[in-house]
C-alpha cells in the first residue's frame, strides 16, 4: 500500500515538529534535542537550500530519529528526498502530478487537504492518512470533527497555526492521530544553541494527550 509504515510514524508522538533549518550544522544537534525530548518523527522542510542535506545528516547521525521531508511540491523532490534518507514526505496540497509521483516513490506520502472534496479525491486513490493544512485558517478542529462521520476513511495530522494550547482540541478528535507544529523549535533557541530549551519544549509536546 502507498502509505505503508506511515501509521506507525504518525503514532510515535502526538506532535511532529516542523523544522526549517538554515544550515546542516544546526540540523543534527536540533534533531538530537527533539529526539531526546521524545519527538522522533521530524519533518525537515525544503523551504531553505539546506533542507535535503539536513535530512541526509539527520538520517545518518541521529540515533532514533525518523526524518521526513516537508513542503514537497514537485515529483523531483520525492526522488531527491528518498535518496538522502527521508522516511516520509509531507506536502501542503495534493495535485494529480504529485500524487502520481508519490505512487512511484519509496517514501510514505502525507499530502495536504483543506476541503471535503480534496479529502474524497485522496480516498478514491486509496489514501488513509492526510495532512490538514492550513489547519486553523481552513476551519480548525470543528471542520475535522464535522467530516469524521461522512469521511471515516481518512485520519489526519493537522498543521498550520497550531500551538500547545490549541493542539488538545485536535488530539481529542477520533480522526486525528497527531498534529504538526513548530513551537518547540524556536529560532532564537537554535541560534543560541540552547538545545536544552528545545528538549524541554519537545518533552512537553510529547506528553500531550491523544485518544
């Protein structure tokens, strides 16, 4: 199946940190801090030029980490991320071309949706898991609660505007496995190399309650 292994990855912790790195050098200690705090699945985005090499370094050097690639927009990025050791691939949306590429990739895809029609399109292709993005702007927890009954085939990782205060609203829903967030990877802490602060925030996130 196209999403084999993704269920296990999504259940490693209630939160998948969404990471933007400026350099490969900061990626490894950052990932170690997150894993130490209990967040093993880490989405490293391609929003900077360092993204792919950061994934390669984390995959090779950080014991216990399960690196994924985020902000995947093109078929080529699927191929590149698989080569550097990514285990899953997260996209903000789900175009036909991108979904076709996902079916030819070794990465477990987590495409994004924001409407019921987009969710149905994934169901037609046999998907069981999706990213809900941008979560807060697209209707938040009430939207996901409203589609749980008519579309029980899909479970979600909501991402976008989620804070530790908001996260429990999502995690209590029957169709939410985990959430994505970046509150535990504060840029000022990374620049100060305050890895203990990041570990502490990761540990708090890892204790958020899921069903």
